[in-house]
C-alpha cells in the first residue's frame, strides 16, 4: 500500500473502534462481508492456522517433535513449543 493510503493503519483503527464499542453496526456489517476479508483478531487467526497445520501433521510425531516447517510455510513445531510452554 502507498503512503497516501495506509491500509494497515486504517484496519487497526477499525479494530480499535470495534473494541471500544463505537463501530457503527452498518460499518461492522460491511466489514464482516466475505469480500471484505476483515480479520478482527489476527492473533486468533494465526493460532487457528497453526493448529490446523499441527493437525495435518499429526502422528507419528511425538508431542515435542513436530516438524519445524511445512510446505505451506507454517512452523507447527515452533508453534507447539510456544503453545505448550509453561509460564
């Protein structure tokens, strides 16, 4: 995107307005339309993508020996380490 139209900043602002409960229902509906492809929680979407990759790469791997990369570019091994780490 160009500096004249910072799309990422605009998307971030829409998320912020929604969390504050100030996004007009009509605008929320437009952003929720499939063609808008709005991702309200990018962290959640990334988590679900990694979970799907882990599921596809299921056994024979032991819990902590998942592959570190796949053909799709995901890294279920790294994700598994982070998702199961104890604080």
